[in-house]
């Protein structure tokens, strides 16, 4: 009887005492280091950062939230991200974005 066994590393973020398990698709390896990809439309990240003010009935987005900008800055400072490397994740795709909807055309 053969068994498939795999070891997996899990990353966590602690923010104001709240623990959040970071999804695998938000960790990228570049230049021999692991980086946290911060998607402003990730539901669980929005919920973590917005805390009590999170309203699930609205379209969630952290683009203009000060706490999200602070988190990005902290990540950049801790990782020594320099100005030339701003586009480090330019090839990373935000998988949380909804795909564009096709318009249906009616025959005339």
C-alpha cells in the first residue's frame, strides 16, 4: 500500500492580535527570497485589515485604505525594497480580480 506524503510550509500574519493564514498564491519567490503579494481585493485580507468596519455587502477593496498602505510600506522597509525594484511583481497576476464579463449581442 503506497502513501503519498508531502510537507507544506504555512505562513501566517499577525495584525492587532488577529492571526491570518496567508494563502499559497500570495507568496512569491523572487531573488532567492519569499515575498508577500498584497492584493487589495483579497477578501480575507480585507476582512483582517478593516476589522470591525468590514462590510461584506459592499465590494471590498483596500486600494485607498491607510492601513493597507502602511502594510505595504512595512513590507517594503523590512525587505529593503529599493526604488529600482518597485516593479518586482509586475508579472504577478491578481488572481482575485473578477474576469471581464462578455456582452451578449442580440440578433437584429
